[in-house]
C-alpha cells in the first residue's frame, strides 16, 4: 500500500494509473475506521482496478462548539485495516494541504438541501462536507466514490453536487452496517458506554416499528412521531424526525412505502443519526 501526504506525489500516482487506463474507486473517511468503512472498501475493490482511501478529519464541517479536537483518531489501526483490505493507496493530508493558509477559498454548496434536517442544527456541516469532498475529488479524480447510507443526507447532497457540476464520477451508496442490537456503526460510538450503546439501539428499533406502521397503512406524521417517541430511550433528546421523498430529500407530502425516515438526536453529548427506507 502506498502512503501519500502531499498532493503532487498523489497526483503523479493517479496520472500514472490514468495513463494505464486503470480505474479508481475512492472511499473518503475521517478515520476511526470500523466495519462500516470496511464494507465500503471491500465494495470499492469490486468496482475498479485500484482503491484509494483518504483519512482527513475535516475542520470546516465542525462548528466551534463541536468535537473536532476530541474526534477519535486511530491512525495505526486505520492503516492496518487498509493494509489488510489490500487498499492500493492511502492519502493522509494535513489541514494546510487541503486548505492552504491565507488562500481565498472557493465555496461549493447545495443550499436547498444543506439547510434542512441536520443542516438546521449544524449550519456549518454540509458546506464543510461539500467543499472538502470536491477538493478531494479534484485531487484523486476517481471513477467511483463510495459512501454509507447512515449519513443519508450527506450522501444525497454529495450526489446532487456531483450531478450539478457534471463531474464524471459515479457516486455509490451501501446500506448501514449495524451492531447486533441494531445500533448503526459510527466513529462517534466510541464516546458511548455499553449502557448508552444499548439505549442508542432504541433508535433503529423505533424506526423499524414506524416502518411497519407505514406498511400497515399509517400516513399520519403525528401518529408516527408518537410511536417513535414511545419506543425511544428517554435518555435520547430528539433533534428531528423527518419523512422525506427518497428522490428529492424534500419533505414528503404523503408518507408511504418508498419514502425514508431521517432521525437525529443526542445521548448525553453524543450526536446520533440514523435513517430507514420505508
């Protein structure tokens, strides 16, 4: 596995692959890799000749009161996972590599989608995501990029951004990988105790009950909200529950199979997100 810390050596590597007509599948991460990331990397290997993974804890998607400094970092373990999965190249840029100091930074956003749901409570987040992803795409020039569906709004916004900018990249998504109790795998689960993880698993269980209720004909938001709240651990403070059209991510006028429920809440100081297709 090749390691790259700077843009120019990585670009030489990428251009050499392009000269040989080899394809690239790319998995962007913020590190603290888990089995969810491993599933993305394994799938990437089925798509292209070479797989490139990046690890970059992106400062621009954190607001000043969030956990940028505390965000879990486990480089040696991440590197071992990538080597075991036969990743072709690992990109480990510094903040100043992606955001040169004193530069006039170009901003790329999808405003209509970035201010909804998670974007309401985290106004910096999606602008930070789209800007770092566009920069990484322009460095790595992938044919495919793979994202997990746990961060469904993020995946949808990135896909929309790429379509709007006519970038020749196929954006792929994979289903959320979960603990046996249903808790969606997340690097932030590192913050949770075993008891809190059990409490957090009530999110998925309550969403599954809502899905079953919709399958049985329920269309009333108030009834579905009440069902979710009833089966949710009282330790979880709800940020939002949204019922969205899967093709637009806009609020669904009629809740029905084929829509998606998006959920966010906080357990102690840990933000938890999940979603489920109806």
